[in-house]
């Protein structure tokens, strides 16, 4: 596998030639620019989404590329809740960045989920590198190549370990202001549920997700008898109000 520089000179010279770009990729080049160029040449929305996903994996810090990928997912499935939530988070943080004051200090950059799993002893660094390599060479036919899901499929972690790592990651993102506080954090902070209950409900959410069953946090809290439907709705309204209050402070 060869990692291409950005910008890639080959793609710059052949960006309108689909055959040349495909040949470039088939030769084993890990090339963000090639996948990005291909996304503009294909006509099928699913193929465009797949190309943008591959490009985004190769450039995880490119926010504009991530936005394009999420929008491509929503163009195929407007009900894709994960894509819509992530897109909303990015747009919200861009708004928040416009209202930062000099009193905000630079926070440590939040860790990636794989690094967190290594730090808590769930996997080894070697296992992480092996799965990252699998992610980069993954088939376009596999729609979910998130690190957590790949580790679950390999049996290297349990849903409980992934849930714990996701909670840590969200806490780090909130402290660093790279993502707004999520509902689960709000529920713990305001005494609706305990940290242990949040971990349990996220574990169940991940377990069901592996079976192709999609449940929201609120639905599972009711299903697992942690909160009533009325309590979930009341907490959700409080959370929504607290969230938007940030913009009027």
C-alpha cells in the first residue's frame, strides 16, 4: 500500500479520467484525492457516498470532507439518524466557535476511539493498528467500517468496553468544545440516571445495533425501566432548552 501525498500530482493530471483514477487505486495507492475525484465522476448516489467515505477515512481531520460524506449519506437515506446527528454537531460547533471569547483556553485534543480503547486496556496497540489497516483496505460493499464496529466483529472488544470508551470520548469532546454535551451526559449530570446506568444502556444500544435493531437512547431508557416515557420527554425538553441557552448567554 502506498500513501499518496496531498495534493496528489497524478490525480491533478488525470482528475477527469475515471479509468486512470481507478487504475491508480487498484495499484494499491491510498489516495484521498483519487477517491474525492472519483466521487465527482460517478453518477450513482451510493457510489458517490462510498467514494467520499473512503476519502474521509484517509483524511480523518478534513471536516469539509466529512460534511460532504454525511450529506451524501443523507441524500441516500434522509432518515439516517447517525449522519444527521453528526452533521448537526459539526454545524453547532462551528456556530459556537464564532462566539468564543479570549477567556477560552486551548484544550487537549480529544482522543480517537481506538486510542481510548488502548488506554483502558481493552485492546493492544498492535490490535488497533491491525484493525486500522483493515479499515483502510475495507470493501466498499461494507457500509459500516467504524473502528468500534470492526473490533466488535472481530471479537476483540465487548459492547460494554465500547460503551465505556464512547462515554470517555464524548466527555473529552465536551470539555474541548469539539462537540456539544449529549443527552446521556445531561441525564447523568442532572441525576436522572447514574453513570453506570448510562454505560448499561449504551451497551444495550450497541448490542442491538449489531443485530440491525436501531433504538434511541430515550427508547432504551424506557424499555429497560430506567425512566418512564414522561421522564424521558421532560428531560429531553430540559436538555434542548439548556443547549440553546448557550447561544443567548
